[in-house]
């Protein structure tokens, strides 16, 4: 029987809709799309793409850690940018935070919530504990 659990990291933003921060089934851990939420105010972080990427990746770090994973366990990240013009700035910030070898990645332009420049979700494969 495979493990089914919901991840609720206390040091990442609580969901504001009908979704979980992350869900584990078996060794797969899917982290929901994270947008840059200022932990002090609970509002969208107003800032550059670099600042928003840093905040989103810090949230993902917290959720992965709470679920027993890290970036070395991430198989793929899916990135949504409000404009393709931000790709180079996004990629530089992402590359400074995410360690090599990098996970596979999809990056697309998308209409995001007002003020949100980036949203990122990841799929991790948890280490085999057997």
C-alpha cells in the first residue's frame, strides 16, 4: 500500500483555495504552484522578477524540506512567467538558487494573478527508505 499524505509546511504560505501546499503519493511529492507571498504581510510580494523568484524558491525549499525532500530529489519544475521578456532575469535568479544538476524544467508564459511575475511548481521523487 502506498503512502498518501498532504504536506502543510508551517513556514510557507497556507493555501488560499481548494488545494494543498503539496501532496505525496508513494515516493512522488507534488508541490503546488507557488507565487511570491510576503511572509510578513500575507500579500503578494511587490518586487522584481529576481525578488519574486527568490521568495517562491524559499517557499518551495520549506515545503520540500517538510516533505522530506530537497532539490536533489526534484525531477521537474514547471515555471509560469507573466511575460517572456522576464526569462533571462528569471533564469539567472533560478540558477543561483537551484543547485546543479538542475532538474528538468518547463518554462511558459501565462496570465498570472495581478502583481505576480512568476509561479513555480515542482515534482520530487522522495528517497527510497526501504
